[in-house]
C-alpha cells in the first residue's frame, strides 16, 4: 500500500480553478514521493501551472499537516479600449453663480470654449490588446479584447498622419457632440458695437466686449454675449444670449433667442426666448418665454409690462407699492387650444384626402401617360407636405400644453395691487398686498397658496 492510499493527501482547488493547495497528512512510517504527488495531481485534472520546486520542498522537507500552494493558473489580462484625451473644457456651466450677498454674478457665465489655430484639441490613445490566460486544468481563459474608437468627425481641425493627434485649423469656438467636433469662427469686438461697426449678421457666435448702441441690429446663428449695456438695439440669436450688464431699451430694444437668455436687467424691452429667461429685474417689458422665467438676485422684481411663460415664473416681487399695472401669465390661452382643435380636424381631412388619392392611383397604376395620374401625383405631393407641416405644428402645440400643466407663479416676497395674474385662460387681479405665496390653478380657479416658512 502506497502512502497515497494509506494517508489520503488532499488537493483543494479555488472556486475559479486558478489555485491548487496540497495538504499532506503526516505519515506514521513511509513518507511521500514525487510520483505520489504527480498521481494526485492527475486525479484532480491539474496539468498547468504546477510548481515543481514547491512540491519537491514539501516532500524533501516533510512539510505536513498544512495547506501549501503548489499550482497557479495564469489569469487573463483584459485589453484596454482606445480613448480620446480632450485638451479643452467640455463641462463648463452656462448658468450664472450667486454671490455671497445674494446677487447674481452674470460675469461668471461662460458661453463658449475658445481654441487657437495650431492648438492640440485631442490626443488618441490606441487600444491595448489583452492576453489570454490558462486555468490549472489547461482550459484557456479568453481575455477581453481592446477596441479602437472611430476617428473624430467634424470640421475645423486636422488629424495627424498617425491618427493620434487632432489640431485646430483656426481660432474659434469649439463644440463637441458625441464623436463629432466642430470649430467655428467667432466674431469678436473688443469695444463697443456702434455706427462705426455697423449691423452684424454672422454665421456663428458673436462676442461684444463693450456696449451695443441704439439702432444697431446684431444677428447670429450661434450665441451672443455682450459685456456692456445694450441700448435700443435688436439682438437675434440662434442659441443663447448673455447680457452681462443688462438692457436699457427705451422701448426700442428687441431681444430674441431660440435658446436661453440671461441678463442683469431689462428696461422697456421686448424679450422672447424659446428656452428659459433669467434676470434680476424686468421694468415695463414685454416678455414671452417657451419654458420658465426666473427672477433672481437682490431685487428679483417684475414691475410693469407683460411677462409670460409657458411653464413657470418665479420672482421676489411682482408690481410695486405705486400699484403700477403689471401682467404676469403662465400656460396657454384659448387661442392655442382653438388652434389645436383646428389642426386636428384639418389633419383628419388631409389623411382622408390622401387615402382617396391612393385609391385613384391604384386604379390608374397601369396608365402612366394618363394626365389624371399626373394630376393625382401632384396633389399627393402637395397634400403630403401640408400634412407633415400641420402634424409638426400640432405636436409642437401639444408639447407646449403638456409642459404647461402644473405650472405655478411663485412670489418669494411681495405682490402688490395692480398685478394681474393669468394661468391659461383664467385671470385674477390682486387687490391687496400679499406676501410669500404661489399662484396655482385648481380646476377652474386660480388659488393663492401661502409658501411654507
């Protein structure tokens, strides 16, 4: 009888079959030999990563009654995916910061990330391929393969011959969307925009470090940033507008943005934004907004004029102790709901007409030269375009109605007599000074709900 059968040494495998431990009970007489150990390894299917030196030491030095690590597999080394190291800021905030005294720091707003010609904007690190491993039983362990990313797309930059370095081809503003980078020129004026500069109509972003004088027109497909005062001028932007020092409009200024608008104050100005408007003060302004209006800072007031938003309005003060007429509105009026009904009926008729046209075309499908078929195709093209346009308008209005649901007008300090509040088609007039409340719609009434302390 061999020591193997007499004393029954044990092999313990780790759960992942990557480590094997040998336990040799202390023999009474005859010891173990290397053949015994080889046999027990074979019985346990261990064929890889065996530490012969360690086994020999156990036998020769008579290491008994304890587990000893005598075999280790090779773990797989996963690959590393390729990645881009971007050399520009992609995460700056376009929202102003609050100062410790409660005022709003409009100079903290960063609208664009600028790069210069020849500047490295990104470096690519290639994928590192992994290394397969092997467990103790000789079974391969497949490593995760590193994957390379596709080259960056866009314009305004060039890629090095080795494909690893991306460099700006111009001075301008850089934007990133997914794997697409676009660098566009920026129209930058170091001083005032006055008659010597003339009207501006620019495809890209406009930055004016001075003021905009009365009578000028500034148009940009991108954003517009003005450090100084805007007088009775017109500004139109395809993206956001930031007016760090406010607008003294003299009833001539018009500010229109397809994005958001931020300004220190507005006086006697017509203002519209598809997005959100944030300011300290509106004084006798005509304001409309596709999302929310937020008055913040130390004054946070709406005094005079008409101010409307689809979703919500928040301010500290509405009106003034002089009871100046002030209109504040959220939601949608009856005209929007009537337009939705008209569009729904119109779309139904257009779909029915197109269905009849399709039936006529089926009848005439074998008569390609028949003038009636040509006329039907022409009408189909026209009505299909009409249906697409009406459907898009309906979806936009229905989204507008959905966004308006649950909207409120929040007053953090005071609302004065002379203020008219509208929610959808409902209207109330404030007759007495009220403090800290929220105007909400409850069925067919506007309620004034006290804010929690």
